[in-house]
């Protein structure tokens, strides 16, 4: 009986020991398993595309406006309401108001960008080509208008003088901005983009001085308010594609669409400011109008070719595509200007 018990106990011991071996082997398998799966998971993790987060440009486009932006928009509405002419308003106030409307119409150039999403470098480069073509066409129109103005036949000479002064002025301005590489604007990634945008905005603002003079002179001419209102309406339509040229140049630089629209309006702010003094002193401003038109045309041509065109070539890396876009956008701008005239 004792032997039997011992044998049974031995069996039980052997039984108790025997399952332990499969467990150890199973545990080894389970140990090997996770290590293999873990390495595969790591490899899959490196091979799988990372989740894309919303880009900075998209976040900027939908970002809520800041207090400064809200204040600027409120100021635009307030100035519009306070200067709205009535039947008893003076002609000087009407001149300012119509110049103010042409200024506001520039902000409408941002509306086509509402339909666009985030663009990669290729399409941003093509948008710069569009801006370049439109600015080249506008530059040609300014120089042509200055060349044909003036009754004494010296309009062409004064226009050429203005072109030379404009090219030299923009070259000096660009050299000054390039010398200050630390210059930055809020929301821009580096100083290079900031300097380029400042140059574009600066040139578009300069050319608005001559357009403001044109508004004031038209109101002070022999046909009076009738011609002035027509010229103002034509400039208001003309300013929309010019605003688009500024807007596409600022696209993808970290600005919201509302801020881009405000910058577009800012570039035309000299129009109402110059319309009033040129209306009050028509005889003084008429001789210098061709010089101002040539100055604006030369400066705009410098930026259109020297900045936007070459930046587009660098981004797109297809000269034929860039030249085609520049030609089409410039031709469209020219056709629209001819229709207005």
C-alpha cells in the first residue's frame, strides 16, 4: 500500500511537473511572439504615413480676427457712413467719398481666394505668375496713359522721366530692405517673405497716388462731377483685379483672408487722400501727373518682373507654364482695361 501510494504520488509529481514544461515553452513562444510583433509594429509605424495636421496657412485662414483687425474693419464702416454724401454735401466731400469707394473696391480682390483651399508650392508659384502678369499689364497702362496725357506734347518725356525715377527709387528701397534681414512681419516665417511683401504693398500703394490725382483732376475738369463719377466707377472696377494681384502674392504667407483684404484696401488708401488736394489745385497737379504715372508704372514693372516672376519660376520650375500664365493674366487685365476705357 505504501508502494502504491508512493508510486501514485510519484505519478502525481510527474504529472505536476510535466505540465510545467509546456508552460515554459509556451511562455518562451509568447516571449518571442511579442518581440517579433513589436518590431513589425515599429517597422509599420515608420512605413505608414503620419497623420496630417491642419497646415498653418489653413489655420490662419479660419483664425478668428484679432482686436486690431476688428478695429480696422469697424473704422472702414465708420468712415463710409460719415462721408456718405447727401444732396447738400459739398463737391469736395463727394470727391473724397468716390475716391474712398475706389479704395474699398480693392478689398474685393480677395473674394476669389475664398473658393480656394490650401495650395502647395506649385500652385502658389502659379498664383505669383498671375499677379506678375496683372501687374505688368497695369504698369503698361499707367505708362501709356502718362505718355498720351498733356496738351503740350511733353507727356511722353515726363513719363519716361517718371519711369526712370520709379525704377531707381524701387531699387534703392529693395536694397535698403535687403540690408535689414532681421525685418519680420507678424505671421510670416522669415524676413525674406516679409521684405518681398513689403515691397509689393509699397509699390501698389505708390501707384495709387497717381490714380488719386486722376480722380481729383477729373472732378475738377470742364465736365465736373459727371466725368469724375465715371472715372471713379472705372477705377473701382479696375482696382478689383489689382487687389487680386496683391492678394495672391500674400496667399500662403500665414495671413487670414480678412487681413489680406485689409492690406488690399490699404494699398489704395492714397486714392481718396490725393483726390481732394488734386481737385482743389487742378492746375498744380496736371503737369506732374505724367511723371507720377510713369513713376508708378516703372516701380510696378520692377516688382512684377524682378520679384514675382522669378519667384514663380523658382517655385513652379516650368518656364513655359509660368510664361503662359503671365501672358494670359496680363492679356485678361488688358482686355478689361480697354473695356473700361
